C-alpha cells in the first residue's frame, strides 16, 4: 500500500501522546476518588473506560490514515488491445450469394462487431485487393471506424499478403518497413518488433492472385506476436460474378485461409451465408488482460474508523449513559 499524502501520517504521533495524557488523567481521577472515598464523600471505585478509549483512539488512527489517501494496487480484468478488420475488396466481393452482396454483408457484420466492442479496444480498417490500404488507423472512436467501413469499394484482384502487410503497418503505426523486393523474396528473417495485444480479422472470399506469399507474411505476423483470425466468405463450390459485362467465376480457397490462421495461432471461420457471417464476428476471441491499477482505498479506511466510533459510543452509553 502506498499513500498520496504520506506526510499526513505524522498525525499518528498524536495517538501515543493521547494515550499518555489519558493515563495521567485517569491516575489523577483515581487519586481524587480515593481521597473522597476516605472522607466518605464518594465511591473510591474507578469505572473502566479502557475499551471505549481504545476504540476511539483506533478510530482516530484510522482517520489519519484515511486522510493520507492510501492507495492499493489491484488487478483490473478487461479486454483491451488492437483489432484490425482487414476486408477483401476485390471484384469478386460483388457476388450476390451473400445478400445483398458479399461486400455489403461483410460491411454490415463488421459494423455490428465494432459497435459491440468496449472502449478499451482500438479498431482499425484495412482494405485489400491488388494492394493493401489502411482506411482507418486503430482508434477507439467507433464513428471513425464505421465511416471507414462505408468507404469500402470492390475492385481488382486479391492479395492476402498485401492485406496482412497493410494490417501490420496499421498495428505498428507505419513503423513496419518492408520493400517490394523483400516482400517478393521473403521476409522470414525480418524483425519488426512485438505487438502481442494486436489481432487481425482477415475476411476474404477468393483465391489469392498475388505473387506475394501470404504464409510468409503470416509467419512474420506470428513472430511479432500478432494473431490472425481468418473468415472465408462464400462456398468452396464457387459462384459467378458480373464484371464489366463479363461473367467470371470465383472460388473460395479455404486451404490458404486456414494455413494463414494456423501459422499465427488463430482460427479459421467459414461464412457461407449472411446469417453465418453475422455470427462469425461474435466468435472472434479477444483475450482478457489484467492491468494493475492504483485504487484509492481511503473511503474504506474511513468507514472502518466510523464503525469504531459507533462501537465506542455505544459501549460508553451502555455503561455510563453518556456518549463519552
């Protein structure tokens, strides 16, 4: 236990001083009563008030301690950290097998997820297609996150690696620097720091069309302590989507999404329809964290002092008919 105003504890010196003063007063009163008793003017018996006096002195000591503002360190168990919503914004997200479209379904589910988070969770948004873009840096302002989700537009191919890289950029505040050559040649030997309280929720519906290895980026994220949970939209059986008047097929590659998640200790969750997708976000596991917080316990000490005062006064009234 620590004290915000430790100098107030000097007031505890009053307690032994009061004890000595009370003993001297009690001794003088005893002598006076004995003298009066010998003269037949009163009783020589001395009523005992030690218990009452002890309770009152204890209350005084506790009040001094309370005035010094005692503070205890306690563990505050809560969810905190950073979550990056990395959402595939490739052309295939226009498919309507998830109504009204895959992208709209993903946006709606992500918005519900954001609104359900406590204020201790920082949320960022990454859009990825042929490249990855940080639409919103991690923030606790939910309105900004929702606005970023509203800016998602479907176009281009799918690069899971770019999505992971942009997410790591968002988590680190832009401090992760990897060149295009490193992205293509390999990043396993890079050290980007540690971000153990960060999570990436990567949502995608299609096959990876980039030459950048998403598993290499997943290994990099795992080394940095970042877990990736992946969500697969649609069905492995595939569907079609209209692009500029042409019909194109799109097939969910669950294998690569599972491998990305498992590489970082995360989980893969399939969402073949809009209803399942809405439930998937509710399964995203944000770890509980215990933070040591200083708490002022002066009120509890003062309450204990009050109890001693009430007890002392009650005993005094019962024995002498007076409070003191």
